[in-house]
């Protein structure tokens, strides 16, 4: 099938948080568009991540869209950190309220995109072989949508059940009486482990590196509290707007150096009991920026872990030694450390005893064989660029995006990349989407992309491309901000580490804009105010 006789003005790829809002904006703009989604329904990350314990770690009322007052009035959040099933319901509620389903085609994986320079059109080929044409393509692919499964020797021979957390089945997974192994202790593993520890016969955690983690302190929202939140939405969003990461926590105004160690401990005790990212974001700025202050805070959190884990040797294994507190993406937990006090939970330190391979009946480390019925791969994602790199995108002059970005990611404002005309990225690489409360970041991107389209259509232009000067400027700004970050030399997806990278590729890339949401918003606003001087129109 094809629409060659009547190309769409725009095609959106992705029906997650970004794709849904982008569809709303294009519907309001009145353009003829369609949206493809590889999954069988909308929701993106909240459609796919169905593992036990999956929930927001941004406060629910800062995660919802704020473009519609009516929507804010109508939707009640039930918990301070809403669980995945409710988040998926919310996104469906939004799509239905604004009648957006009509634009989406589900089960449609985009395989390739080819730019036709003579017609100024993209040809989009789906996995089914169908080809569609569109003037503009807007990618809304998410930052964590391409799972990473390590290639363990013998993995195919395992006779039990095995899956990555991104593929956790929608139907209940029998856990009772089962011997379960989980590989990975990032934010996902840390959410799952305490949730299933009491439900399985045995849980073996295979940990390569521990992560710092502090309590989420989630609790239900009563209807009276929801009314109060609703009355304060303007104030809450104003705080998020000021925050570097778009969260409702602002840093402590007082200087760390003006306080005594006792005062600091007292303050940290209070933050440890607060909800969400308080210990990271509402702390003294120096605890993030200054190495000595960061060491002191890390020691504080390490003591907290020691105080919660009964076995001293296990506690030490759960304390990171290769990075300070907040220097990788901070997972938030609910009784995670207490899970290791259970008789049926065992921690395997893969630095001491690496995995040799997977067998028919379990996992073999260099020390012993672990019999398992279920293996959970909580091994993360090919972050930020994974969605785009899964599509073969051939732009002007036959250049392929994966070739352009082989050694370094390169964009203009995280929204366009030179050589790929009429391709706009929402929450793309080098935007703030990887470092922030996601909806707060995508909102800015969706609105900018829509305004640029409006401007382009009003000028009757059929081709837009980022200028080389604009892209050079943005690459330098992204690099400058990342290099200033205290974690710039810590290997993680924050600093561009890609577990699927080709041999010899750098573990560090400039994939994220670390100047913060307010600065990023200002750059976008300035570009629009200057009538997109770094975009070439024809
Ligand atoms: P992740 O943070 O990348 O963690 C992957 C884990 O797998 C790490 O512990 C890693 O160990 C381990 N691993 C990878 N390859 C391995 C191998 N070959 N052998 C042994 N272990 C291996 O992934 P994630 O936990 O899925 O989280 C990704 C991101 O998703 C988070 O940073 C967060 O932004 C988002 N997330 C958000 C929420 C939420 O609450 N909103 C919840 C979950 C996830 P190393 O550390 O040694 O590499």
C-alpha cells in the first residue's frame, strides 16, 4: 500500500508521551498527518514497561501534560508516584478526550526513510513493506525505547522463561515457587527486586555495579489532597519551570560551607524522608558540584544503606565505589535494601564472580551454577539514539544517519540534523529529554517543532534544513555543558555510553544537553524570535 498520489504533510513516528502531544498540536494546526507506532497501542514507555513496581519517579502532578486546563481539572492522580497501569490509563484518557486515536496506526514499525530531493518528500517504508510519503517527518521515538540484552554465551539454550524488562508480558507472570534470577541493578532492577522478592521461592540478583539509591517515599493521594494539588497547579508548574530538570524540587539556597556537619546531617535526615528526588535536587548545590561535599553526602547515604542491610558484607556490595552520589541517573527505591535481608534473596557480585554463560537450567558464574526457572534481563537500553539508529534513514546526497553519527552525535538544538531535511526530532539526541522530567522537556520540543512547521507552511516553503553554522554552534554548546558536569567522566547513559556501540567507539558521547531546561527553552525561544535564522528554507 502507498499514498503516492497524496503525500501527507507530516508523519509522526511514535505514540508515546511525545507522539500523543505532537498529534494534538498537528490536529490543532490543521495539517494532513498520520502517526505510526510499532506497538499494538499507544503509550510508548508506559505501554511497554509492565514489570512489577514500575512507576513514575517524578511527582505524578508534574508529569501530566499542562496544555489543557480542562485535562488538569478532569484527571485525578491516585498516588504521588503513579504506577504504570494508571499512567497508561492517563495517556489513553488524553488520546480519547482529544479524539487523537484516528491519527494513529498501530503495529506499524518504520523500517526505513528515504529523502527524495527532487520532490522534497520523505518515503517511509514500514516493516510490512508498505510505503508512505510525507513532506515532514517528526520523530517521537523516546529516549529509552531500544532495549539492550547482553550477548551471554548459551542464552538460547535456556529452557526456562527469559525476557528483558521492556518485554514483561501483559498477562500475569507466575512467580510463586519459582527460582528467579535478575541481571542488572539500575532504576528498573531496583524497582522490581523488592516488589517480587516476597513472591518468589528464590531471587538471585546478578549485580555488576551498584547504584546509589534513596527512598521514593510514595503514598496515596486522597481526594482532598488532589483538590489541593489542583488548586496549586500554577504554582507547581512555576516551580518546575525554574528547576534545571523540570522537577518540583529547587536547590537549597543556603551554602554548604555556611553549615556545620551536624546541621547538614540533620538536613539530610529530613531530605531522606521527603518524596522523590529531594536528596538530589533540594540539597545544597555543592553536594553536586563540589567533590568534597559530594564525598560527604555519599558517605551519608552509604551509612543509610549500612543501617538498612543486616549483613555487613552484602551492605558493602550495595554501596557504589566507582561514582559519587548523583553522578549517574539516581534510581529511587521502595524497601529495596530491605529485600536483601530476606532469606530467599541472594546478591551475586559479578566483579568477584563474572557470568560465564547461560545454560539450559540457569546461569553459570565462574564460581557456581545457579538453577533458575526465570531470568529477567534488567540490563537497560541503547539510550537516546537507539530509536533513531534502528531506522535506516537516508537523507540528502545518500547520507545515512547512522554513518553521520558513527563517531559523534550532531544536531541543531536537538531538533534537526543537517543533511536530513524536513526531519524534526522531538526529545531527540542533544535535547534535554534524557536529563529531565520527561513531559516538561518534550512539551518544549513539541511546541517549538509545531511553531517551526507553522512558519514553514505560512511561507509556502517545502524544504527546511539546519544550517552548518547552527549545528556547529549547538554541538559546541552541548559539549561545553557536558564537560562542565562533575559526572562528565563517569561512564553511563548520561554521558553517552552505548552498550551496543561498535568496537573501538568511544564510551563518551555528547548525547544530552546538560544546560538545564530553562536555558534550553531560552535557546529555542531565541531561535523562533530570530525567525529561525539557522534554518535554511526553500
Ligand atoms: P540501566 O540503568 O542502564 O541499568 C542496566 C543494568 O544492567 C546496570 O546495572 C548494568 O550494570 C547492568 N548490565 C548491563 N549489561 C550487563 C552485563 N553484560 N552483565 C551484567 N550486568 C549488566 O537500565 P534501567 O535500569 O533499565 O534504567 C534505564 C533508565 O530508565 C533509568 O536510568 C531511568 O532513566 C529510566 N527508568 C525510569 C524509571 C522511573 O522510575 N521513572 C524506572 C526505571 C527506569 P552496570 O552498571 O555495570 O553497567
